[in-house]
């Protein structure tokens, strides 16, 4: 259509010139030259517009923390789920890193470490350490491919994945972040959203999404917990109103430090193996959840980062961080998968660990203290939005 339009305009110009030749016969040769020039100009203009249109297909990477792992020309050419997921997590990483940097009063900035993996793919690790607001903040993306190790195959089959025998190529892309604030009055947040696909020897593909966002306060502020859960519920409700209660319970069950009888924090949402109702809808849901991180967490940082605290609050924060380390190293599925994957980059996998933590023998806070009240909630997860009874009544 573009070429036809340009040619039509050029033809109209030449027709007009031909008409004027009847009145200016002595200048016919010159006018024919002008007509040829106009036609060639039209072709040049079309070529330039076509080139501009083709260039517009290329993804703008100027706002990303680093160049994507996949070659930009391939990302621009492909519209499959692998490309969509990589571009989404690159965007979320950049938006979250810049939002965190804006909360620092000093010149603290993220160190950006782009790395490649011999087995295929790579990642971008962004870490900010020793800031005034954030003692350690890590925001990672990884885009990796290769063949599943036996341990991962066994784990996936135990979750109901119908994986055939033989070499199993896989692709995984995800974003993972843990923020450890300096002040014990500011909660820690964790989020992870990922896409996974495995190719069976017969060519069939199994794919699924997983992830979640959860909050780990050191001192309980019930309004904070309600606000956090309400924001996540809004993201879930845009897609399916069954998602929030289902994934809230899954989060409480998953982030359970079994040997302590405690949850890691006040929960959030968690899901895995999501492959319904369609690939596009599952991707849209994961995107909505990832986009809800900043509005769910940054207001809490801004609310509490200047709250006063002393030695006893800091000591309690370090003890709770010890629990965080225990969960990540003993129970977390993502950490285990990363450590067992050939060519794993351990610095990036262990980015979630805090700079400092503490373990005291048989430490028990008094029940009526602020620390004791938090511990009671961690042992008995709450329905922060008051919807569990409502759901139960509807079933009756």
C-alpha cells in the first residue's frame, strides 16, 4: 500500500507535467527529466519509509539495565513466548532497580553484571550493597537453555510432568529479587516470576509459568500486611477471582520453615505449573503479578525507612534473617534447581542471602513483646483480607 501510494503521487505529477508540455514544447525535454527525477525520488522515499518501518520492529533496549541475553535481532524477529518473557523480565528488572535507587539518599547504584553460560544463555545480575536504605538489594534475570539434569527430571516428574526418556532440551527465563533493607522497621520483599518449557524427544513441548511475591516484616504492622495483600489480590482478580485465595494459601504452605514451625513472613501469593487457560493468558497473569511489585512494596519502604530503631530491633532483624537463610538453603525449590544445574553461577543464585545474619542458641522472645506478636502470626497465618470465611459460606 505504501509503494502504491508513492507511485500514484509520482504518476500524478508526471501526468501534470505532460499536460503542461503542450504549452511549453521547447521545454519538453527538461520537463521529462523532471518527471523522471520525481519518479526516482518517490522510489527513494518509499525505500526510506520501508527501512524505517523495518527498523521500528527492533526492540528499544535503551531503558534496560544491560543488553538482553538473546541477540536483539532474534528478539525483534520472533514473537514466541520465549522472546516475550525475556523482554518482560528485562523491563521489570529495569523498572524495579530504578525505583529502588530513587529511595537511596546517597549515590548508591546497582552494580550490573551481565554473564553468559557455556551450556547456553546467561543472565543479568544487579546488586546494590551498603546503601542507606537497602543493605543489600538483588534483582536478577536469567535466560538459560540446555538439557535437564537427572535430578531436575525426577523432581518435575514427581510434580506430574509427563517427561519422556532421553535427552530433554529445556528453556527457562525468569526474574528473581530479594530486598534486605537496612532498617528493621522496613520489611524484606521477595518476588520471582518464571517461564519454563521442555521439549520431549517426539517434539512435543511442555510449558508452564510459576512465581509469586511475599513479604517478610521484622515488626508487624497489620495495615502494611493488609495493603500488601490487597494489592496482590487486585492483580489476581483481573484474571481470575479464584487465584488470590488459592495462591495465598499456596504461599503460606510453601514458605514454611518446617523444622521451626514458622512461616518465613506474612505471605503473599505463590503458584507453579500454571499452564491454563492458555499460554497467552498465563503470560498476561504473570505480567500483572510482576507489575504489582512496585505498588505493593515501595509505599511500605517510604512509610518506614525513617522510623527510629535501636540495638534490640537490629538484633531481632538479624535473627529473622537467619531464618530466611535457613529456608532458602534447605527448602527453596528454585535455589536447589539452580545449584544442581550444570554450569550454575553460584554468586547469582546466592544473591538472595543477606550481608549479615545471626543465630542464637534457643532464643525465645516473650509472648507479649512486639517480637512475640510477630512470631505468633508466623506460626498461625492470617486471613488478612477477611475472605476465607466468605468463600467458605459461598460453598455451603
